C-alpha cells in the first residue's frame, strides 16, 4: 500500500506523530510546532500562516522529509 503525503489540510500533531522525521523541518523553519498546545488543532496551512511562511514551500520540505524514513502506523 502506498503512503499518502501530507497536504495543507493535515493537522500538525498528526503529521508529527505519523512522520516524526518532520520535526526537523519545523525546527529548521524556526517553528514551535513540536510540543505546541495548538498542534492537535492547527492545520499545516494555519501553521504556515501563523509564521508568515509560504505554505507551498513548507509543504514541499515536509513531503521531502516524509519520503526519507519509515513511518509509524
């Protein structure tokens, strides 16, 4: 079965739980998403907007990270 890659509608905490390697992307963008109280409620689009980032650029880097290692199920 093929793994789905994140979209801007994904919830931040769910992404980090499923693909823990994405935490380094949030750190690189200087985002406090890992461990944030809002992570279970915010979408990637919300987080990008909160940090004034281009959503497409953030999503591209997160997808790249998702492809690098195995996932949790």
